[in-house]
C-alpha cells in the first residue's frame, strides 16, 4: 500500500489480532490493535484511523455499536467488518450503518491485505471526490450567472 495507511484492528481474540497485525505490517502499514470496542473508541479519540478491521461479537460493546459510533464521529474512516458469525441480517445492518465491506472468518493474510487496501482506496477516492466537488462549487460561486445577462 502506498501513502502509508493507518489501520486499527479490533478483535477480542488475540490470535486474530496478531495475525492481522503481521499481515498488514508485511505491506508497511501503520497498524494498531484494540482488544474490544471500548478500547477501540478510546484509541480513535487519540488518533483517528483510515481503516478499521472490526469484529462484531465482542464483550461489553458490540461491534455494530462501535461501527455506528465510528461512522457518526469519524465518517471519513472506512470500516471492514470481519466476523466469525456471518448472517445476511448482520451484513445488511453493517452496510446500512456504513461498513465498506463485510467478511466472514476465517480470513487469510492476502484477504486481510486486500480488504484493507480496497478500503483505503475507497477512502482516497471519496476524499478526492469531495475535494473536486468543493472546488467546482467554489468556481461556480465565483462565476457570474450567465442566465442573468441580457442582450
């Protein structure tokens, strides 16, 4: 991944966190881990992340609540839900709440890297589109309305 991405891995299973961390560090990402939703939100307060890899079933604070909070407070962050308990209902809910992608465990290193890379590319595209829209609106505001001229 170019332009080093900041990625947060949120999963209550240490082996999963460390596996994803190793995968992402192999492609020069700035990756951090959080063992539950409460810790994830505390970490996000300190430094928002570009991409969050988020488990759904965790103690204390459910992944869907974490997803909702992240998209409310840090809408530019892309979230990839990775769950060991995939259902059509939870996939629909995750997308409705703003998840970029939804994957079923187990996911291999290549899948983790691809999911994070795709989410980062989506973020870059969205930010680029927002900037272009703002520039176009600014230019339009600076130009006189041609319809108001009479001959």
